[in-house]
C-alpha cells in the first residue's frame, strides 16, 4: 500500500495546503484518472484533516512507513504537480 502514485499524492497533499483541502473536500475528483487501485483510492478518500497533523499520523493512516513519506517529500513530481 505504498505505490509510487499514492506516495506522490500524499507527499504533495502534505506540503501544499490548497491541494490538501481539495483532496479532503472532493477526493474522487482529485483521484479520478490516477493510476491507483480501488483500495488505494478508498484509503486516500478516507483521509481526514487530522491525519495530516504529522508525518507519523499520516503514515499510520495510510499504512506506509515514514521512510516512504520522506522519500517522496522532495520528489520533483510530488512537489510540482498540483491536483
Ligand atoms: Zn498543490
């Protein structure tokens, strides 16, 4: 449960507030057309604002490792691709 696409979405939502709000408000619109499994979409759709409180909370919420999150935080695609 830590495909590249999932991590890119998470890493961007973590650092970009407008996109994070979009993901929380209308996840299906944000996730539509992305290379994600139904399970991954369900997990990302189920995130709450509180889950973004810290990297630890976010990793726990999606079932990935902190290392996964940090690996993508500075990834150019994650940084620059707005939802
Ligand atoms: Zn953004």
